[in-house]
C-alpha cells in the first residue's frame, strides 16, 4: 500500500496514514464439524456462546442480527438476502464499518430497533419481521437472552467477540455457530481458517526477531468510549502482540485500555509511535497548545509517527484490525514484510471477508472526516 502522509500541523513531522481492511479468498479449507451442535432427522441443536441449547427444525432463512458487532459477523458468513431487518444505528453513514460499505442495500431493510450499546432489543419490532433466528450481542447474561426468546418465541442465539477481539477463540466459535444455524458451515470454516492463517502468518514472520533488534513502539489516541488524545493507549495490545512488537506500555503490567501520564511517554521515548485516527484531531489540538512536549519525542523528531485506521466501530472490525496488523508489521520490520503491500493486503482481506475491495473507500472516508 502506498503511504498517505498527513501533516501534523508542522511540515517536518508527518503521519503516515494507512487505513486497512480484511482477508477474503474463495479457496476451500477444512475445519472440524461444529462441536457446538448436534443433528438428527428432526432438526439440530446448537450451543451458543452462553452455553445455552437452542433447537432448530431446519436451517434459518430469515435472519436478524442485533447488538454491537452481530451484523458484521453475519455478513462474513451469510447472504444479506436472508436479512429481514437491521437496527437504526446500522442505517447511519457506513464510515468506519466495512461491511456496511460493501453492502449499501442494508440501509433499505426494515428497522427492528434503535441499536447501540446503551439500548436493548425491541421485541415488538423484531416480531414484525418474522425472523427464524435472532443473533444477539446484547447480553452476556443467560437470563436476559432467555427472556427475549420467551417474549418473541423466536430462537435467540448469543454471540461473542471475547476479550482479545481480533483473534479471540470466541469469534471463531461465533462464526461457526452462525454457519451451522444458516446452513453455511463450509463458508464459516473458510472464514475461520483464513483468520487463523493471517494470525499464524503474522506470528511466523516476527516470532524469531530478537528483542534487541526490535524498535520500541507506542500506540496513542485510542478511542475508548469516545475519542482521546495521545495519552490514551493499550497495554498488552492485541495488534502489537500479533507481530510480537516491543510495546513500551507493557511494563505497566496492566492489560487493556489505560490513560497514561504524558510525562511517562517522554520517559519511554519510543522509537515509533502509531496514532489512532479516531483521536488524531485531539492530538493536533494538543500539539498546537504544547508543541514542546511533542518535539521532545524522538519519533516526532525523526518522522517515525504513523497512523492506523480505528478498527473499533460498533465493536471490532476484524478485517480492518488484521490489515492494521500487517501495516504495523511492515513499519516495524520492513525486511520481514518485504513481500507485503499493505494496501493490496487490505483489499485482499476485505474481499475475502466481505466480497468487495473497500480499502479506498475506507481510507477516503476517514481522511474526509479529519
């Protein structure tokens, strides 16, 4: 992928902007039969991510997927022709959601509820579209999901992204379950195996690099329940972990999102810094107020500041996060990724998972918003 350069308010400090996407291929792959299901001549039973048993008389042909990220996972496996409704939040501009960019006709579907992390499902509207199944990401509580199933009389199947998100086993489990319920086991197997293939490829390229040969790195301006400045970061960051990067924040011993004291970043003084585009505007504003802070940092002085496309938008865009990981690997270890053009790789990923190459649209939309 050719580099896109964004000025960070001064001409000598640049952000190399790379907006990345997913891994899609038509090759058949092998995966064990869904261990979370049993079949008989009278139908089949699956076990969802909450450990609930749900029985189906036949594969579902009319589908709804509600809650943060449920529709995305469905789009990786199933046909949008079988969707009978979407949440209002999914009708917003598709910016930041590759599955919505790849499937603009989704906006034409009937609304089945408001959507969003602070809202719950609407049983009456769900009933109005007569789905055969409701895939949900709304609750990690069995009683709540059981209550929705009781109110609607429709099988409700809980899905999960797990804790790691991009390469979490819960994602593989959820994709496998979707495939079984809608009769697309082969496609589900292909998707799971491709994601695992990407994970293994990233690790194999970088696992033998000595720590002494790795540049130190930091990711800042991570969006977490809203936009934040450069002090917003992740310890044990999954994308850095996928390429065995030396994350300066890991010395805190914490896991997940944290807000650091900006003076700590000066102490760490990482060789390379990645800025999440979701918080780029805040970084720009902060630079205007306090340029001295940024000018102390070696990464800013040496032009080693790069941006990544935010991959959290109504839960994790698996495709974008994998593509981001390839870009990070290319920046940190160019010799290990010399056969990878990140832009081409991004479109390969989007094409595999969504059927369309949407990198340019993702990149252009994000740049327009900055």
